[in-house]
């Protein structure tokens, strides 16, 4: 059997190729453009992919909302009065949903990019540095800039604290341990190589995280920390009152726009999965015996029955998605400049919006079909990003690892930023805003690096009986040390804010901005030191 060519001199090859990069992205004529022009165009291509990523992220979140809001009906009969009580319980535990759906979903761009990078390197004894670099850089972006944004999002003087310290500590432990474990693999256990056993253990620890977090949430004896949970409000996200809420849906006044409007109203906020379960008694066909989401569904079903089946169907809703995709909305009081800006942005988004309209409506199958289709689109965008990164590295000679933990990490972490910002704005507590950060960082290692390494190590084990070599192990290990030291400073500030102000987010405006500045300063330290190390200047 022929052994694969060792590509340990990959970075030297990149430097030599920089003399005359003959690779091209779409057209061979690209090689006749100047290096500066090519670099600019490729960076613009990556930026446009990130715009597409933000567009599909919105549809992905809506599908995820439909998945997590699903409830099951439980009928309890009182043994004395024989009165039947119907209780609607959510199918998803909110802590598991935070980790398995929210954190996993917002980290999926990085995960898919790392997986694509691993598949491209099948047949090589060396792992690519693009995936691990993006994931470690994403962890730093999640921890520092996203905390910086969330701490100033609440209104002046408003305080938002973590209500379940026990669950947060469990998530925080597994987040820190993930990066300690990665350092052990790279520098202690089997330096500069990854074995099949190590990759298997990395992936299995994601299951241990889920189990430990669930045990803490359910307060299992001997398996949970002795921390009480603060009282939660009945609704974590206040329900927005619709002006049509009390309108009757008569056959002669019903039109398709009402169904389309229901399509949006029926999708709750991505963090309303934390709403308490509703328990009601059977009292006839009244809507009062149903939870809010069942009330909306019952009203919509009544409306749908009042018109012909040919007029309103899922195909009609799907068609409406294309209509909405090409529709340009503007306000009558907008000035010419503002309208021009909005129209320019509309034109930039138009190709993405039309493409993503092919994702089925998220009301089908509780949102699962739209959920999976959204992930496929995200994977496609991630593949294009890897191609652009290859071209930039080829043309400029910049180390791909530097591009990974700076540009790619920031761009692919945009869904994390959006999710945490929404949570910090609309929730009455800081649980999901901060949990999304810590859980995403855990997912980055256990799944984002674990799965790609499992693919590569399994292939190498059976094909060559060789472990997987890490050509960027030195730079990756250094980045892990810098990340660990700076993350201690970040968590220390959160703890200090809890002790002084009584909450991790918000508080006095001046101190919120000081905290924001400190978090950004820590991120600049990480990026600067890591870049200098990889470039050989440190």
C-alpha cells in the first residue's frame, strides 16, 4: 500500500506557491489579476458568505423554535374527585435544549467547516489546521466579544443575573475542561499526534456534559451541586399582544394573509422554551383549557377549516416564502438616503433570500425538516468559505491558521452573537445568554474538533495503522494557554460583578462599559499573541 505524502512542510509550500499562485476559484482568468485585486475579491467573497450565513441563521432559529416548543399532553386523574387534569409538558428539557439545540445550532458553521476540512484531508497523515484554528478562535470570540456585547445590552440600571448557578457551574466546568483536555492530547498524552482512542474519548465527553447538566437541572441526589434555583417568572419572554388577538375569524373575512401572519405568530422566541409548564382542567371546548401555543393552533385550525383546502395549504405557505423573499419593505417617512441604504442591503440579501426560500415551512413536522435543510445550507456556505480561505492563503502566503482564528472565527461565530444578544435583551435572566457562550465553547471541542478528528483517525487507523499528526500543534497549544489565562480574567469579572452588583449583566452604565472594554481587551491579547506565535515572531 502506498503511504500518503507527508505534508508537514505545508506552510513552506504555501510560501513558495505565493510566488505565483496558479489556483483559481471559478475562472482561470483570475490568475492574471494582481495579487491585491485577487485578495480583495476573495475577502469580499468570504464577507458575502457571512451575509448569507446571517440570512439562513434566521430561518434556522425559527425552525429550532418550532422544535423546542413542542409539548405533549399528560392527563392526571385525581383519585378522590376523579377530576381529569390536563398538563402540557414540553418535550425538551430546557437545559438539554440549550446545549443540544441552541449551542449546537449556533456552533454549526464552525463544526461544518471543521468537518469539511477533515474530509478534504482524508488520505493524509496530517490534520488540517483550518478547523481547529477556527474553533479555538471561535471560543475566544464567544467568551470575550459576546460577553462584551451582552453586558451592555440591558437598559441603564437594569440587572440580569443567572438564576441557576448550579447548571452554569456545570457548563462552565465542562467548558474549561474541554480546552484542558485538548492541551493534554496535544502536548502531554501523545504530543503532536491524535490517536483513535483520544478522538473517541473527546466525542464521548459531549454525552457526559449532557448527562451532568441534566442531572444538575433535575437535582439528582449525589450527582448535582447543592445550589438552589432562583424563582423563575412564569414567562421568561413577555408575550407580545397581537392586535388581531381578539378578532373573530369568519369565513367571509378570512384571507391568506391571516394564515401567513399566524405562521409568524406561532413561532415563539428562541428562548421561550424556558416557559413553565401549563396545567389546566378539562372544562369543555373552551380555549381556556389549552396552553397558549395550543390556543393559537386551535384558532388557526378553525380558520383553515373555514376556507377551501385548495386555497390554503403548506404549498401555499411555501409559495408565500418566495413572495416574502423578493418583497422590499420601506417606510413612508424614510429619507432618500436611508431608503437607498435599505435598498442596497435588500439587493445584497436578495439572492440568499430566494435560495433559502426553498427551505420548507417550519410548521411542517414540528420544524424538523426546516431544521435539517437549514443545516445543509449552512454546510454548503462553510464549504465555499474553506475554498475562499485556500485562495487567500495561496495568493498572500498568510498562514491559514491565522485566517482561521481571526476572520473565520469571527464570521462563523455571528449566530452565537445574535443568539446571546437576543437573550440578554428579551429574557429577564442571564441564563441563556451566558449558557449559550459556555456551552458553545464545549460543543466546539467535543463535537467540532472531536468529530473531524474521529473521521481522520478512523481512516488512518484502518488504512495506514498510523495516528493523526497535527502540523499546527505548537501554535494551537500556545493559543490554548493564552485562551485559558485570559478566560480566567473574564470569569473573574463576571463573579466580581455578581458580588458587587448582584448580577452578571447590566447594572450601572459606566461599569457596564468598563466591563465591555475589559472583555474586548482580553480578546485583543488573545488574537495578538496567537498571531505572533504562529508567524514565528514570538
